[in-house]
C-alpha cells in the first residue's frame, strides 16, 4: 500500500478558495452599508469628523481618528495581491474576519487603506452610490458622533420633521420622537450608525433610535440579534411615546397644522391601543368652536355632549370658514373626515354637518374667501409655470378614502392631482395624477396594507424620490 504525505500548503489553497466563495456569497445586501461600516470604524476609533467623497471611479472615506494598526493594512494589501502566497492570503483573511465591529472581510476585494497626513483614507474602487443609496446612507448616519459630510455637505442630524422628542426609557439608551414616522419605527445603532430597522406592531406612530449596546452584548451585536432584543421593549417604547404625546398637548396651539394633525393622530392611536387611555380621554386636544371662540376640549367632553344629543355632535371641516356656517349654540368640533371617523370608531358617536348660511356672507368673510382663493390661484399658477404638466392639485376633501390613505402613507411632499399619466414634480412637491392606472392600483394596495407603500413608491417615482430605508425593511419583513 502506498502512503502519501499530507500537503499542508494544498489544504491552505483549498481553504483560501473556499473563503473567497464564502465572501462572494456574503456580500452586503445594499451597497451603502460598506460606506456605513467604514464610518463605524472611524467612530469607534475616536474620529471627530468623517468626509465621504464620491468620485466617478471610487468612493473615498476619510477620517481623523486613530489609524488602523499595521497588521490590518497589511492584511488588506495581502488579500489584494494576486502574487501573494496562498497561505499568507488565507492568514490575512482570518485576520480580517477577526476585526471587531467591521465587516472587513467583505470589503477587501475593493478597499485600499492608506494613512495620509494624520488622516485615514479608505478608497472603495469601482463603487458608486445612486440617489436611493445616498438617501439611505444619510438616514443611517443621522445619530453618529463624528461630524459627517457627504461630498462637502453636512449630513443632517437628528429626527427629520419631529415636533416633540424625549429620551428612551431605561435601560435603553437613545431617543424617541413624534412626527418623524407614521408607524412605530426604530433605528438600531452600533457605534452610532444604524445597522438595522424594525417597525413595531400595535404602537402609536413614533420614531426612535436605540444604541444596540444597551440591548445586547457587543460580541453578539448582529442586526438580527438587535431586532429580536428590541421586540421585548416594544411595550415600554409605546408607553413612552404615549407619555410624550400627552406632555405635548399643552403646546398644541403653538404647533403648525401638520404637527397638530400628527399629535391628534398619535393620541387617538394611544386611546385605541389602550395606552394611557384614561389620561388621553381627559386631555384637552380636540379643537372646537364654543360661542365663537376656539377651545381645546377632551374626548370625555365630546362623549358627554353626544350622549346628551342622541349620540351626535356638530362638526366642521377645518378648511371651511366658520363665518359662512350656521353655527349652533353647542360646541362645534373642527375635525377633518379621517379624524372624525377615528373618533366615531373609538367612542361610538356620530358627527352632524353644520349647514351653510342661507344669507350672503359678511363683507369680511367674502374678503377672506377672495384672498384665500387668490393666494391658492397664485401658488397653483407658479407651480404650473415651473411644471406645466403637473395638473391641478386636489384638496383633501376631494380625495376618496383610499387616495387619502395613499397620500398619508407616502408622507409629506406628495399630493394627488387631476388628469392622467405618471408622477411629476411640481416645485418641491410630487403630483400623482389620480386617473393614472399606477396611482389607482397603488391606492388600493396601500389602503389594504400600508406596507405596500415601498413597492408603490418604486413603481410611482421610478427611483426619482429617495425612500426611507425603514420602508424597505418593513416590506422585507412582511
């Protein structure tokens, strides 16, 4: 019998080939995450600033933090050198895979590390960020400690569109906000960079960022583990959002129309879900006209008035001029159709419309109506000049329930217009023609399940509008 000696070098060559196949299959699911991982490395090494520059042939990430050790740079260089010995390249891969908190092994095929003038520069060759990827990267870096610039522009910090913020409940570290999301959306951070997103069911609309180190140990802080861990804190986060909404009621008169609507919606969601329900029922957040004066009344007040009047109360759409309505002596609630429907489902009450005055309106009312019409016409005319084919903007009262659901799900900066065709820009706003086949289908899909807003946006805007990364995650988990 012939005995053959074991070829150790051959085994190492086989291992190296297997490692290459494994890394090829374990690439990042979205391209911008490689850049985010490099920002994480900079934050972990104490960087005060990070500059991301996109070039035609590469993306360069530079930071002023502590430099990577010589062994890490040598490992990257060995992996990139096709002339290097197979055993050395295998050992280099093992070194990269052991790098804490950095998916270095997945970066090596195109990453070039160098230290220039006290600055660490990482060049990702043959790498580009398209507009959706840039928007997702900006969202992921909103809460990191270094000051980050993308092509010379500072990455915005904090929650976008929030009207109230509070710290996250202990033992979590982070913050939550109202007005920055239409669901319970949580960004999970490692080293200050969002590595995962999760939408919590059965919560009022709020946004939050949570430091992953307060959820799991650093050794096991993978995105999947973070999602599992934060699910156990869903109730605590929801209660904190309810407390924040109640604390914001006193500022309701000073909020703008969009924020007031968002706060009322959050409080109604809390009452429906049983979160601080008794406090929500007593809170004065429902706008009403009482003897010609604007007041804030509670849901308990509304329910008691309905009980004394055969289960109904008077309501006036906020867009109508009270001077042109025949106001009764009893309180008249200033609520739009969607809010009336939610209160009716919550309390079992009915809303009576307020009739229009038969007599001609006063000179002041006519002047206000004329002035409002002129302003609306001027705005519409300017938009038509900028975008001649955008179509007339439709008001909320002109929309069907499904169309209102679609506009609400797609967020600010989107409105429906008359006519047919595809989505068009009108200044800073997107116009969706209600007669378009895609718009009709999107409205039906989103009305049935709000998570369809991600797919609907891809079809409607054709990558022309940046979408929140949470929408994609929400769709993947559905």
